[in-house]
């Protein structure tokens, strides 16, 4: 990748962070070997995937003293989107694990660096199969193109190497994709990655079956980065070029981005888009994943929210797969907190996430049954030191009601009758974030909502602190006659779009939108109530503060409504909207 692209550099850093999480115990090299030393051997592997034959560019990290008589477990890793095996972050994985006695095989993902083939978005049928061929090498059943063989990796059977994977974002999803096509993987640590790419790029917090609201800043940023790879890493390799219309991605990926940018979502084209996005997402193949999985997701992440990690976690747990989950502070949107894993500050040995990764690989790669792999669920707390832990993600525990006078009340009997109206303009009137600002280090204006283009419901000041951990849920009913007349046109773009969010309002009136997160909604049917899953957070609302629930007509980080669509929200004690909260401490009201 080009070092001139700060966005790419930030993305790449996400892929390697967890790999350097802590001082791993030696894997048993031969006596007399100097601890921490290793050799690096560049290798190329020719693979046949996705109808193409292309080369995978890799580096093999071999610790001193590791040989056929003294084998060691292996760690397989690849880059985040836009990176390569030598981007300064991905290669850190190989170095860190080799220094600690693991064999490392680090490679440039398909379409990146000097690896051939097109970018296929971690498709298990393409990217997953390519990674499986590298497992063949680690298992001793195939050689690299130059004849190199790996007869020094611990094996659990013929051709079955003991291997874990670690990495973030694009380097996270590939782990699940590989595990879905090859059961030989023994442990996974995917960081800040997706569950459903259709939801990631065009989320609908009310109905996954209805096309969502285009996250245009994130999606177009990554699309341009991918299409630019042949220019950023010049190569004459013909397997890296698709067509002039779709230079470097598989065709379905380009078609998906074009449809999202068009603002038109006819049923047939939209179904094709959703089917493709989900086919390259864990949501479509988690039923085939059996490897123990430690999921690490970032709280400050509007690209892949905590909700996506929770979906993966709950699906794997329901199938009996050994799975645990951590909500760390930082993600694609920034959010690095003091004491959190931070390569720049060199706090690897003391970071909570580092200790958890250490334990995970000790347990499943070194097979140390006495290792405690930690809490089922852990979350970073910005309001106090240490992580909170629980037996699972906290359940919804308090229901609040949306009163007609703009109050957020704790009892249905307190609801005042009334109705209020807002409308959208033809330009955005609300701001949550500039999506790429957290990656490139640019300032971002504070969130705002212009008068007349949103509605708010505000609680009374809190008598004591309230800790919210999880995803709130709102049930709403809106009236929009203009939308009702066109919502069944056959084009989902005619349906009503709105954005739900919860602010923390301080006694001086200053508002904080936690991690700048919103829930985009394309209302399935304005004649019926609908339920909105808001973004997951871990946040303390201090005593004297108030919670404010808002629905807004627009958000400048997302596509919006087609045309002007006024909205009315009514309330009565017997029939009003609600907001449910997953609280681990305190109550509202």
C-alpha cells in the first residue's frame, strides 16, 4: 500500500494490534536456541480460486530452534483492507509471535500487496479457500512454489497443523471465512470485524429484510482504496485486473456499490445486492465454524458496531462453539483510551486484551487445560479503571415511555396525550460524525440536530449514576401520509428514513452522543409499529444528567429520504412509543 495514504495506515494498524497483545510463553524450541530470534523467508504459493490461478505473497517466520524434532504451533494472519504482509502492522504479527516461539505465516490477502487475484471481500469460496491452501503448507501436505516445506509445525494428525489466526477488520473476517471451509483451525481472534456486510454498509436497525440506509462515507472510502490498488502497488499480474468498469474488485462488489450510490433500490436488483453482501459475511456461514473464537470489538466504531459482534457471539454460542467476547475501547472510529492496547505506547504486557489473547492461545494452541481464558463477556469502562465482566451481554431491564409533551417517563400513567411533527429538508440537517475523521486524525464537528427536523424525549435528571451496557431497543409508531402513498412503489428508496439515537445531557445542557453512534432506519411500513435496535454502547450517565432519545430526519454520514416527508408522532397513555434499556446499575426516573 502507499505510505501516502493515512487512511490506509490507520486501517492496517487495526489488523495487527491484538497479535502483539502480550508476552507469550516459549513454544519449546531446541535447547541452546537464543530466545526471541527467528528467520524470515519470503514465499509464494500458487492457488486456484474464484476461477483464477494466482500467487499469494507470504513471509514465513521461523523461531530459532524450531525444527521437526522440536515443532511449535503456528499463527496465520493477513492484512486489514488496503494493506499487505509488509505494511508495518501485519508483519508485526509475524515478528511478535516468532519472538515468542510460534511459527508465523503472514500473507498479503488476495488483491493486496503483491498477491494476485481480485478483491473478493473475504469470500469463503475464494479468500477462505486460498487460506486453506496455506494450512496445507503448514500441515506438510504441500510445498511453497520454491519447494520449501514446513515440517516443524505441531500437528494433531496427518496434514492437520495446530494453527490459530489473529487480525482485525478485513483480517478478522477472513478467520471466520477460513474456519467455515477448513476445520483444521484451532483458535480464532477476530477483532473489529463484520457479521453482515449488508448491514455494515447499509444498515436498517428496524428490519434486516428491508434495504437499509447507505453509509456512503465509509463505503465509498473503502471502494476507492480497493479500486486504487493496481496504482498503489503497480503490477503486471493480469489476475489483479477485472475490467475497466470494475478494475480490481469482483464484479458483484462493484455492482453493489453502484446500486447503493444510485439511490434507487428496485426489488430484483436489491435482492441480488443483499444476497451477495451476505454471502461474503459470517452471517451466512457461521453454522460451519467450530474453532474456539475470542471476539474483540471496538466501542468507538461506526463501521462495524458492537451489535455485529454480538450477533456473531450469540450465533456461535447457540451452536455450542467455545466463544467469548470483549468490547474494547477503540475501533475504526478511534477511541484509544489510556491503558488500552496501544502499540505506540508499548503497553502490551499490561493491556487487558493482550492478557486475554495470551490466555486464549495458551489454552487452544499450547493445549494448557489449566489456563483461565477469562470472563464470557467483558467491556471497557471509560468511567472507572478495569473491565466490567458478566456471564453474557446484559438483557433489557427497564422500559421508558415517550410522552406527548417531550418527556421520557418511567411509567405509562405519566404519558401526556399529544402529537408533534418534524420534517426533513432536501439537505442533511443532522450530524453524527464525519466517518473517516477518526482514522485520519481530522477534527469533527460536535453532533447536532436542527430545529424542526427532529423530535426529542428527555428524562428527568438522574438521582444516581446509571450504567448502560448493551443495545437499547425502541418501539415506535409514526404517521407519514406522504410516505404511505408511495412506500409500496416497488422501490425501497420511497420508504421513510429516520435516525434514532440517545444523548447524554449534562446539567449545563451539553449533549454527548456516545461514540457518535446512530441507528439508521428505513421504516418497513409506516402504518404499523416497528422496533429499532440502537447501537450497543457501554456508558455511565452520571447523577444529574438526563437521557435524551431522539429521532431525526437525516444524518450527513448517510443517504436520506427521497423527497420531503413530514412525520407525526402521537402519544397517549394506552398507546405510545417505548425505549428499553440494558442497565447494569441504577434506574432512570
